[in-house]
């Protein structure tokens, strides 16, 4: 590992809001935010970078991704199935010190390290971060999250108001993305 990679590994340990998922004998780390300045870096972590921690050799490897790379994101939800990593929602960087809640879904082919943005039909999910996700029978399921209050009533999930007067809410949103039909559906 050269000097620049040693500096880069410091960014792994200083980030928050990143995703961490198991994949084969690796742990993958992507995204997040570096609040404390590390060298000349602070802010959203590069979304082109993907870290692989090899659990057998105790070695970190930095890989660069290509394609429809997501914006810098914190608080996303990650799901791995076979050789694909799915990233959903989060707080997305939209400019210098500007951010918004996202409801975007991306797929990363872990063999080619190529991103694809998935734009499904059907009612789009409420933008949020801090949800949980899983894969089951050709579908991605996502539950919960934190974000802005729904604008179009009635939205079909319950929410709990954050008492900080921020206008943001915790929600019970339960949604599903059907990979076979490329559509968002409400699970029964």
C-alpha cells in the first residue's frame, strides 16, 4: 500500500453515514460523510470510491467505479444480492453545502464496478435516509426512514413528528422495488 492509500484509509475510519455490507469474504464500505477534516478532505466521501476489506487477509483495497455514479450520499440503505450492490435513498449532495433527501435507487455491478440508475414505474417512495433494506424473490424491500413530511396527502404510511421543529419526520414507509418489472409497488 503506497502513501496515498495509507492517507485514504484514514477516511474509512473518520466517516459517518456510510454503508457497510458483507460480500463474499469482503466487507464493502461506500459513501458517507467526513465531518472532521482529514488532510484536505472533509464533506461527502467520493461516490466513485468503493472500499473492499478482505476478511481473510486483513487488507483494504480501494476500487474506482464508473457509469451512472450516484451523488455523494450519507445515510443510504444498501442491499447486496449475488454480484450486485443496490443503494437506495439517503441525504444527497446537490452542491457546495447543499443537500436534499433522496429516493433514488442505484445498482452497482460488483464484477465490472459499473453503476446504473434504476428508474422504476409506479408511485415513487418518499425521500428519506436511515431506512433498512433486504432482498427477497426478485424484489428489494425498504422500511422506515427519516425525512421531510409528506407533501401530498394522503400518503400511505404513518409517521412520527420529530420534536426538534425541523419539519422532518420518522416514518413507517414500507415499499418494494420489483426487479423483474422495474416498478415500485406497495407490498401486501
